[in-house]
C-alpha cells in the first residue's frame, strides 16, 4: 500500500477533523462541549481492527472513565460506516474515549460520521496516535515510520506536517535500528532517547545499555563512555595491525626513556613516524636532554 497523494493535509489530524464538524457548539465553564446530532448506542460502535495503537494504559482509562461518568464525552468520536456491516460504525479516532465510555457504563456516545477509505482510516489513526502526548519514543517512531512506509511521506513532509524538526524525526527513526532489547529499555523508561542515540550502530549496544542502566549514567556520561570505548577500540585495532618487530621496538624504547612510544611504519614506502608522549614538562625536559645527547 503506497500511494502518493497531495500531502498538504498532513498533520492536521483531529484538530482539523473537529474544526470541520457541523453541529452546535455550546460553551461550558470549563470546556467546549461539542453536541453532535449523531448519538449512537455504544454497542453500535466498534473498534478499528487495524488500530496502530494496541496498548491502552489501564490507569489512564480508569481516570478518563471517571471524568466521562461525571462530565460526559467532551469530544465526539469520529466514525465511519463499517465496510462489513452497515448497521455498525467503525472508529476512526477516539477509541480511548470509547473504551472509557464503556467502563463508565454509558449507553450512548456522541459521534461524527465521516466517509473514509481504508487507506485514509489508517492514515488518520496514525496521525492521531503520534500527536498524543503519552506515547513512548518507540511508539512515536513506529508511527512516523508507518507514515513513510504506507503513504510515501518523506521525513521532511512528516516533520513539517506534524510541527516537528527534521532532526527530531530522524533521531527518533534511528531508534528503530537498535536491538530489540535496547528498544525495550526505551519503551519501559530504563533508557532515555538521549542514552539510546549513543548506541545506534554499536555492535555492543545491549551490553553498553546494561552498563548505563546499572551505573545510572546521565546522557553526557553515557556519551563520554561510548566515545572512550570507541577510542580504545581504535587504538587496539591499530596495535593489532603492527608486526611483532615494531611492537618490540616500541617496548624497548619505553623501557629506556619511560615514555609511551608509538611507531607508525609504512611497509611499502619504508617511511613512517615515531610519536613520543610525555605527561608533564619534566618529562619533556628529560626527552629534550635525551635527544640532545644523542645528536652530539
């Protein structure tokens, strides 16, 4: 399913849908109550089987159910006629309110009936979900990826349509390249997005993630730790490339001058360089004395 269409409407989501509703709008002291001309028995409304969001927090639903029991449903549920049964209405947006209404034992719910194709139904459901404030970063990233995969959006179009920066979208999408175990750490809040970003592309991501969690590292500490590990890895890789003779000469020089010596010898051309590292000015003076004595 990959159709290219005009994307000017991307990101309008429910705010635009609600703005397009025809009906009476009545102000109350604490909210705007939209009174829909369509009131349906709650049993006539069914969930969307392809709803991208499958995880509905029980505590949040209980809170919403209590609110609905005392104040009613503030925003009507957006529905379409069910393709399988024209006596039922399938939810386009508002499944959380519908679930809470059942818990509150409402017999009827306000709805707005809209005409959506299957493709548009999925698109609106994804947009509604990524606009929610309580998604975890992985759920949000999967929503963006769904828009890209299913509707041929570019990252720029997703970013501009949903009022995000392109870097924000790109960084979240990179999380989907992490191993499943690390993604689960992000889902359950053990790791932040900042921590996880330092692990993208690292073959030891799972082990490093466990260390970050155990050590309770801040994001900056995690960044430094990963950089240090990468730096040590590069050094070890360089050392492994050196032949035994070069390593032996480095060891002899170190034993003589007590300073770290690194020899970079190019086998083909025969040239190279010697790097001597000193820790303080005293070592520098001693090195200068050694070199001066040698040159005499």
